[in-house]
């Protein structure tokens, strides 16, 4: 049975999608069957894996509206063991329709249940907000993985997210915080060092040992439609995500 991990942070620009894509890639490289569910209306995970959104016939929009099953939208990526349930900006419109549905909180959970036996990991890339889509992602998951950038205001909003997690546990009591990963870390700056210390003080042993560095290769890879490990596997960013995948495997044994 797949371990289902929701990658989430209500703040944008913290490396959430980058983490979802690259973690999925390295878990697949470790010979594990992985499904990445793009639940973000920006669809950056979809385009970052080389898919042209305008050419997609069925996406997570249709799944969330109950018009097709998740199995109908899953695509093979160019990487072994790595599949994608894609999204387009239409997903934002679906969220409005979702509010009228009786299964508005559990639509994703019910769909994920249909494929949980086919994968080792299902990674959900949720929107950068505490939206109905994010709540669906949390209710469908076993774990939350929280990327937090090592910059000013890093922990702002995190307390609210953890409060939401407590509420979600009423519907999904098995939900746990898998861990917090520091992103955009620059060990040359005192700010990054201070913020990482704050993250460790706040989350203690829930903080991953691996911090994702600021790295130009991480930023360049999506424009080539590949994860950083395929774009430049010797880069600092690729090595960090490879280590993070190992830590995730250890914590979910």
C-alpha cells in the first residue's frame, strides 16, 4: 500500500512544487513506484515534467469534479517508475464547483484509495493556500511534508497550517507531520543560518537533516521539463534531494 504524502505550505515561493517533483523523482530512482498528484491550479509540476497543459485531455479538474476517475488521467513520465496525475489552471474553477458537492472534503481521498495498491508512494503537490484543494490533499494523506524557506517570515503562517492539520485529523486521524525541510538555504548568510536554527528550535526532531540549498540548477531544470537530478545530477541541488528521498524512506518505514 502506498504511503501518501501531501507537500504543503500556504506560503508561495517556498520550493513546494520543486520539492514534490524532485522527491518523487528520487524515490522512483530508488526503484519505488511513485505517483505525483498535481493538485495546484498553477500546474507547475505538470509543466515542470515536460507536459504541455493545453494538450491534456483529462486532468485533476475532471477527477475533482467526479467526471472521471484518477486512473483515467494518470500519465507516464519519461522516467521509470514515475507517473503523474496532471493539473491545469482550470483546477481553480473546479474548486468553486467543489464547494457545492457532497464529497467536497473527501473527493481526493476516495480517488486515491482506488490506486493506493499500485504505488509505493503517492506525493500530492497542493496549492500555496489553505484552500479546499489543500484540505482534500491533507485528508487523502498519511503524512504532511512542509517545505520552509530559510528567509525572513519563514515561520509565518506555519502555526495556522498546523492548526488546520489538527482539524483535518478529526476526519483523517492517521495524518502525521512527516517533517519540515528547509529550502533555499545559503550557508554563507547569517540570515539562513539563523532561520534554520529557528526551524530546528520550533520543530525539533521533525526537521529533516537535509537542507535544500539555493542552487541555480534547481531553478533551471523545470524550463527543460525535467527534475534537477536528470538535468544535472552532480549539482548541489540534485545531491540534496537525493539525500532527502533517503530520509523520507527512513521516516516512512
